[in-house]
C-alpha cells in the first residue's frame, strides 16, 4: 500500500515550474518597456511576503513609468527606485515612494534569470521598492551576504534577451539623488541626458493562471486527492506525433495549504487536468487535459486543451 501511495504521489504530474500560493497560483507580471517586453513569474509559494510587497508596488502604479537606474553588465540590472512623473516643465525623474520594509525571505539561489530584492547593507529586513535581475549566476556572492538576497521571481518566456540588451548599453555615471550610479541609456550621444534616453517601463499586466509553460517546462500546483497539494514541474520531451511531458521528480514540493487555483490528478483514471496554463506573454490556454501513459517514467501525454 505504501508503494502505491508513493507511486501516485510521484506520478502526479505534469506542467511547468513553480506555482500556487496560499490562495492562488503564482502570478505572472509582464512589463512593456522601450527595450522590449519581459515577464516575471512571481514565486508566491516560497516568498509570500515579498511577492505581496512587489504586487503592492505594481498595483499602486509605482513601477509604471519607472526606469532601470543601475546596470552592472555580467552582474545585475536594477530598477524600482525612480520613475518619470509629470511636472510643470514636462516629465521629470522622481524617487519611488516606498512602503514599509519587508521581512527577508531568502530561500532561492541568485542564479541567472532570477529576480531579487535590493536592500541596505547589513540590514536583511530593509527591502522596499528596488529589485534587480541577475544577469549571471551570482549565488556565491548574493546568497552569502546580508542573510541572502531574497529571490521572489524568475524571468520567463525568453525575457532575458531584453536584459541582455539593456546590459549591452554602455552605462553612464549619473547622480540621481543618492550618489553616482551606472545608468543604462539608450540612443545616448554623450551630450545632455534626455528623458527619452532612460530605459523605461511603460505598462505592467499581471496574469493569474494555474500553471506556466516556459522553456519547455510546465509548472503548477496539483491536488492529488489525498488531502494535500504539491507543486511540480513537467518537462516536454517529445512534440511529435504527440506532446509528451515527463515529471521532474526533484521539483516535487508539498504545499502547506492547497491553493484555490489548482490542477487535479486522479489515480483511478490517471488523468491530469489543469484549468489554465500561461504559454507566453499574451496567451493562456484553458482546460488542459493530460493522461499518465508511462507510469515507469512518469510520462504524460497531452490529450486536449481549449
């Protein structure tokens, strides 16, 4: 009996990398900028306080018309500190109004493509509005200082090409109010810095889906019918003649609370059903139906979706 329970717990499923929180699946925030579009999956299950903090800034409009104010090629691109506001003489740059600091929630390593909170030196619980994207594997550095920098998201859908393009802009040393900062500027001729030279965030849209499919992996939270929910990842291993996904057993994590927006797996029918999966910045598919077709390798075949 133990073997059967363990088997179905492992066989559970299918789709992408980290999802679900206390009340819903991981939100995805998509940013439109003058350098292109990128999306961040917010890892709410692991970092609920930091994710809530980030969403509060988005919902307040603090990041809309924001700029990326720090570029350190090979290390990080940082934003969340300044935004463009309307003044008597047109648009000007102003500091983002900050909320109370958030408690540090370091759990996830600062590898390339992860998104983390900036904070004050020697003050782990000082993060407010500023955040950065890791351009490289910075785990040896950022995981081991100031109690670790809290990773709360990951760039998905190929969005790192945008950050690589920003990193390719020659940084220009500017004093935005807190001392000289290497600021990425676009179409800058070396003369007076114009508002149009800043790398700007024009719009942000937040989407909640059960799962996310990015870079050949679908992640989601699933109810396995035993009173507990798991988050899992399925990797696409074949796309012809059928779409076949294989469970990455190393990603299985038991959730403390079952999310409201969750996939379901039936051990009786071997069927996996995912209410919705986000597959790119503007597309969500619904009613994804998979079937466990190779129990030995924990492989699922895609049957249908809307």
